[in-house]
C-alpha cells in the first residue's frame, strides 16, 4: 500500500462578498498549469435554495515528482447563499456572484504510489530502510514543495478575491 504523509492539514480560507466564480476557477487552473499539476474534478454539486445557490466542489490536482513520490492536493470548496449581482466596473456592467465561500486544502505526499516495493516482504523492509536512511533528504524536499504549492494556491486565491472585493 502506498504511504501517504499529510504535509498540510486543513488549510482554510473563508470569504464573504463579491467574486466571480469563472475567474476563481481560471486562477486555480493557471496555478495548476504553472506548478505542473493535473487538475481532476472529483465532485461537483449544485442546489438551489430560497436564500441562494449552494455549490460544492472537490478537486484533486496531482503532480509526480519521481516514479516513487507524488504530490496530491485535495481542495474542497463550498459556496453558500450565492446570488447574482451586476456591478459597474470601468463604465461596463459586469455580472458577479455574491455569497460565502469556504475553501479547505490538504497537501499530501504519497510515496510508492505504483506499489513496486510491496510485492515481497523483503522489499517492504528494504523500502522502510531506504526511506529512513537514504531517501530522507529527497522526501523532506518533496514535503517542502507540497507545502509551497499549497501556500501558493492559497495566496493566489486570496489575491484574486481581494481584487474582486473592491469591484
């Protein structure tokens, strides 16, 4: 079984106000492209209530560092009380959304994701020794990379939301 190490646990971003959902997802896609991640949508749900729409997203971008280690970023987003709003920006009317957003991000480092070291018990023991004594500097570098990627995503989303706050 592949080993999963949680590097960033439940990094949270709360926002309430005006935003543009299409622009927000464009920022996330650009981040994934810049960092070399494959963006996978795990879940998408939308319901309409009297107070506004409720939208749930689960995204799971991943990036392979080597044939042995890969990064998985789990992104859970929930939009509540979403209502459309028309705002004038630079003399043009722009359609935005208004509501609450909660984004929770987990950063995970997965090793031996191809299950190559599990075919025999001897390989499993060798893998443990290999990780503990020889591969430790590489794994700590991968952990640092996962943490930097999560923080870059959070900062990009924060910057985008602050730009749209004063539309």
